[in-house]
């Protein structure tokens, strides 16, 4: 999957290319709000969908939630690095 953003002129800037078993949409899920990037599947994908309400019902001590928060922190740090 290719993660990208478009600038005001419509130019595409690729942020990341993700592979198997990668997580997408975690920032919106954890922080609420709207998406901050676009995603294009580069090949056939199987996706799982988790609603915000379902996610809220999972305790913060759940290992999956803890792992998701770590992924989000790592991605935020990598986005903060100068290009």
C-alpha cells in the first residue's frame, strides 16, 4: 500500500510504502478526527475494519491497543524528521 498526501497543487508526495500486516488509519482511530493521508493498494489486499466505537470499547491494557499506540508514536516521530 502506498501512503501519500497531495499538496494544494495536486502534487502527490509519497509518505510510505507499507507491506503485509501493516496498520493503516491508526492515527484517526486513536486521535479521532479525519484522515491525514490517502492510501492506494499496489496489489490485492485483505483488510479488517474496526469502527471507532468498537475500538473505544477495548480496554487500554489490551496488547493490541498498546501495539497500535506504539506504531502511531513511531510514525509520528518519522513524520517529524526533516525530508
